[in-house]
């Protein structure tokens, strides 16, 4: 009887010590928490998912996004770089690395990664369409990592503006205006770039448009222009 109880105890212990959940199941648990805005609570589940499947791109991508939201920009960069180990030209990973370096105010490095992202196949033309076929058993599809070029150019344009490379900033941000992406911000940034290029005519033009969208920075800069008259 005693021996039987020992066997039952060992079997029970083994059962509970075994992690029977799949990487996908941990990912789903994390996703449910993320949908509720519980990013810190989601990360341990993503840790488990990645532990079971180190090349699980959706989990790495989401963990990077969660860390970024929590202002752990260095940790986010490491997760996105982990994706690059398995997929060196992953567009959204490269773009997100650029975004996080920009948040760290490392603008030159951010430009480097945005430029790499723009050279990938996943940086699709602004007017292109693509067919996505998702099978229920497949969570990870290549189309999940596509990014419109103007979205990357918008982010790179802001980094160029911080670097005071205003001509390149304007060139990138004009693509956002063309495709109506982040329009108020793009107008404001272009207006500011022209202001620092001492082109008051174009600065006034773009800052006025940005002000109509309620952009306070644009209004303040526009006032400075008017005061100099």
C-alpha cells in the first residue's frame, strides 16, 4: 500500500511538473492579456512561448511591442534583433528597431535601420495590393511583416528632422502627405523643416495646414513667423 502511494505521488509530481502547453497556447494567453492592456502580465507567457519555440516570430514581435509600450526600449530592440537571426530582412522588425532607437534618441542608428527596412521585399509599394490566405492552423504568415513604404519613410523623416537633415526629412515626409498617412504630424514636421531652412513661405504654408488640424507645435511656430514680420 505504501509503495502504491509513492508511485501515485511520483506520477502526480511528474504530471504537474511537465509543461504541457504549446508555444501557440502560451501566445494565445498573452494575446488575451494584451487585448486588455495588461502588457506586463503578458510578457511571462510570451517568455514561455519563446522558450519552447525560439524562432516563434509572432511571440518575439509581440514581446518587443509590449516592452516598447512599457518603455523598455533596449529590451524591445533585443527581441526584434532576435527575429533578424531567423529572418534577416524582416521588414517590421527592422522598422521597429528603428522606432525604438529613435525613442532612445539614437537618431543616426534609427535611420540606418529604417533604410534597411526600405530595401526589403516586405516594404511594399504604397499603391500595391497583396493577397493574404490564412489557414486556421498557421499563425505566422509572411504578410504579417509587410509594411507600406510611406509608413517607414514617415518615421525616418522624423529622425532626419532631429538630425537637422531637413532636406531629406521633407523628402520622406512628403510621401506621408501623398498617401494621407499621419497627415497632421507630417504637415507639422515639414513646416518645421522649412522654418529651419529659412524658407518662411513654405513653412507658413505647411504650418498653417497643420494648425487647422489643431497641432499646437505648428501654431506656436507659425506665431513666431508672424512675429518676425
